């Protein structure tokens, strides 16, 4: 077999036979690539992920097709996810699939039971991996499928009637289904579930391929959807969208919609992006842990995965300068850090620290702590600029939107304080998304129960720090957080202005000043904030604090203050979704990130886009419900 060509697999068995069967199942059985030609998206449901061969075949076909859909979705079910090594060993040894298999293997870590979104091709090929019982997960998620692949006969689960009914509920009318080596009872079971079954055809790789089309003679009864229906009408193409706010939330929404074909105009009151709460010089992202693996813990893992995927795709060359996945040590300060697992894939996320990791963080070996391997630091302004730097996104600064108004033509327009059009040259938009943080309620004209949270950071240059400071080797969080060493801005520039002549600095914070929204901070409040951050450092890093503490004295240049106002919902989770689909069609929101914008904003952008386009949800349905704007 030539090393640079995939085998044709005409003989059954071996890698070639498996590959030929996968190609015949996915492509011939699904009518691809002809069926997806010119479509905005195509949704493939693979009921038996196994070692990912069906997904690799679909991905390779998408890459090779000039008429491919803009976005390819694959929802795949597996009771037990394969490890990275297993995926690589099982992948056909050919130049077409091996690079794809390596990319897939690189993301197959930390696959706890639940739903995991893996992103490839800059977010245009998306794999939603459902780990657990296929029937239960499909009932919960209810993804819409254009093509369905059933698993091999050696795996009995796909042939269960309950699973087939769950699959049928996911199919749009006209969806095509294909199955290998089906038992004699399968055609009858499929017919009872609403499928029209074609005769099984012999395939080159051996075995019979059963094909069917979902076309029930009855009107399928819609079940209770995981979230209220808010998708665009079938056939409506992406148009123009106004996004109000150029922080992390707004930039994430703009990027997610631009990937799906929208023309996006981003309006912000400031002269530069990320001028509000997203303008901190550097911040920490890491998963939250709890002994019961709470909603926030699961949300944070989904968010960290999305953040890491985005950074690796957008700025791989800027690793170490604008971001780094160094890992994060969580110091429990006064209480133990308790994990929900002692073994398994959860350890890919968080585990007890080694003595060496504690030593590198200048903590005692008995300090209550956890090591978050999938964490790090990032410059939010740099990330925002990269998200907005897409041809389909137009950013407008010094554009303060007082409120949005839907005109008689059904289009949304931005108004200034006087009630006039903010910019007469801006076209109306079919969609408007409010990501204005504390100003979101006013801009939307809808009462939102947002609490203002002013936060103050301390930051400084390493060159100005006292000598002998015991800086930890990695970011530390717990009681506040510390980025001990990151390139910040050059002298005389704002700390959020990342330049090519960046200098190494540190960032510490933040305070939580509830119901405070006044900026700039008064001298008295600034002194209180400096003292509060100094006290956080004393608990977070007891070896570093005594050396650095004198530099916190008011008037000394070694420690600078940065402040901004964030906002939070009553349950401390973001608000994502439509504001009132009936009364205000086309008005959506992504806001209330609180102190977790770096962890959750990008995930929220993907959730908004998924709901708008009727795509598979990027996270478990119960977690999506926890973020949905309709909950309030």
C-alpha cells in the first residue's frame, strides 16, 4: 500500500475494509457530497462513534468538496470515548486521513460523561461528542440531523427500538439513514419509526448497506425541546447583524456569526475595542471544581475547552506573548479543594498537585490546592482584536448606542441619546445582539436584573518590583488570582495596549465591589482597593506578599491600579438568547459574564449562534438551559 494514498479497501477486513465501509456508509449511504452542495450547514448524526472513522471520512469529503456547506456538524455518540493513542492506531495510514486523525486525537482529552464540542477548520467543522447512553443523550439534546449513520452489527445499541425512536425524533423530513449489516428486524423497526426503507445493496467492501429516508405518513409530534424555539425560519440566509459592545462577549458573538455567513457591524462607545471590563492587562482562565460537579463546574470546563480551541486556532504564533496554557494552581487558602473524581478523564482537567508544583508556587506541601492542567493566562484585549479581525466584521468606535429600535420594515437600527439614528449610513439589521455589559438593559430597552460589580486590579512591572520576590512559576487562583509573569504594554502606554515592545509584568485581583458603578475610582476607593488586593495576595501567595507589600503603599509607582465595571445576573450565570422572540423578534443578548468572561464568553457566542441556526447545542442541554435568557 503506498504511503501517501488511502486504500480502496475492496477486500473485506483490515484497515482498507473498514475505511471502504465507512466511505460507503457516510458518502454513498448519506448521498454525499451531492446532498450538502450549496447548503449553509450539514448535520451528520453518527450513533456509534467507535474510533472516529465515520467522522474522519465526512471531514475529508468536506475538505475536498468545492461546493461544501459553510459549516459541517457531526454529532456522535459513544458509551466509552477512545483515547488519543487508540484513535491514532486505528486511523488509516494514509496522507488524506492521518493529519485529520492527529488533530482529532489532540482534542480527545478530558471526555467525562456528557457533551463535548470539538472544533476544527477554524470552527467550520464541529464535532459534538456525546459520551454516555445514546438514547438518553439524544432525547436530551434533540439535535436535528440531515444524515444518520447507524453503528455496526457488533454493537447492539443502535438496533434497540428505543434508540431508533430517539434517532427518528432527531431527523428532519427527508433525512437519509444508512446502516451496515443490519439484522432482519431492522427494516420493520425503521418503518415503524417513520422511515421508508430501500433494499439493502451490496457494497465493494463486503456486507449489505441498508438505506432509508425519514418520511413518515403522519405528522411527527414535536417533543418538549431543550430550549424554546428561536431559530431562523427555514431557508432564511444570514444577513446583517448589529452587535452592541466590543468586549469579549460582543467579539465572541461577532466571530461566531461571521463564521456562519453574517455581515456583522460592531458598535462600541469607546475609541478602541475592549475598553471596558474586557480591557484588563491579563487574566486567568481555569475550570471550576466542586465535590458534586456543579453546573458551574461543568459550564467552566465547556468554556475552557472553547477558549483553548479558539486561542490555538486564532493565535498559535502568539502563544507565550498574548496567551499561554501554562496550567493554573488553585490555592484553597482556608478550605480544601475537593474534586468530584479520583481517577479517569477528570484528571486531564484537575488533579491534586505534585510536591514539585506546590514548590514551584512557593506553597507548603500540605497546602490545600488543585492543579488545573487545562488553564492559563490571556491578554483579553489581544483576543478581542483577533476575534474582530475578520473580513465580515466591521468595527465602529466612538459609537455610543443609547437604545435599539425595530422599524416598520422589521430591521433593527441604533439610536443615539437624542433618539436619532446613530449613523445614517449604517443599514438596518435583521438581527441585533446586545453585549453591552452594565449598559445592556438600557440599550435593549428591556428590564434585566443586572447587578453592577466594580472590580479593581493591581498590576506592575517586574523591573519595578522589589528584589527577592518569590514569584510562582504559574498563574495561581483561589482567593483572587495572580498572573505572575506576562508581557504587558510598554512604558507610558495603557496596560491593555499590547505592543511589539512589550515588557514583563504581573497582574493581581480582583475586588468585588457590589452595586458600585462609578468610574473613575475615587482616591479613597482606590486606596481601599489596593489594600484589598494586597490582602488577597497575602492569603494567595504568603511567600510573595511580604516582599511585595511595601510597594502597595499609596503614591508609590511600583503598583498600578486598573478598574472596570462588570455585571452579573442574580444566579451569577451569563444571559444568552432572545429577549422576547414574540414581541421583539431578532433582538438577542449575550451579557452578564461577571468575573468569568474569559472562561464563558466564547462558549456563549457559540451557544447563541447554535440556537439561531438550529444547530446541535455546543454543550449539554441542561447547561444550555442554565444560560438561556428565557430563564429570567
